C-alpha cells in the first residue's frame, strides 16, 4: 500500500517517470528472478552444510 501511495505521488509530480517506472518494474523483476532463485538454492545448501557440521554435537547433546 505504501508503494502504491509513493507511486501516486510520483505520478502527480512527474507522470512520465511514473509511467516509465510502471513499465520497467516487471522487466526488472524478471531480470532479477534468477538471482533470487540462486539465493534460495545457496541458502538451502548452506543450511544443509550447517546441519551436517552440527549433527555430531546435536547427537551428543541428545544422549545426556
């Protein structure tokens, strides 16, 4: 909602820039999508490595 209000203010102040932003937003989102997917994959791999590294400690703590 806040983004929409900012866009409305921009539309009142400078409508060509607001229309350019409206057209460019989906294009930029599509261009950044692979980087988001890569970030999700890297985050998953790092969580897996962390789980493997901390597994012996968690197993030893469970025996007590």
